[in-house]
C-alpha cells in the first residue's frame, strides 16, 4: 500500500518514520497535555479519507492511530486535534 504524505513524500508499507506533535488537551491551568503518539515506528497503512495513518512503534505492538487531518476541536472530548508531524527516515547505506 502506498500513501502520499505530501507532494514530495510518499510512504510505502514498512517505511520507517518519526512521529511527533499531534492532538492535545488544554487543562484548566492552561497547560497543554499531549494526547498524541511520539517516536520512531513503521508505516503500516492509512485510512481512506486521508485523516489518519497507522504506525507500529515496535515489533510486538498493534498499529496505532496517528492523526494527520486538519486542526480542529473535538466537540465530544474537548481535545484539540492537531496533526502529527511525520518525517520519513532515510535508509542507512
């Protein structure tokens, strides 16, 4: 499966990527509490609507949901759905 992340970058199943940023909850104190995934993982697939990809962060884990859609406020949870930053890692030569 191939997924176009941007004009220059497309992801293939098995590609290594770095994930950062993502959704957060704004506490009453004003502190942002991260609700997103972080770290290096393996691209495992994408949703058809293009708002999320699935990433495996270690060999034994199930793929995890990583939001990449537009920034918006979730009415049901109060979480700000900010897209994760995705960087495709180069293969070592």
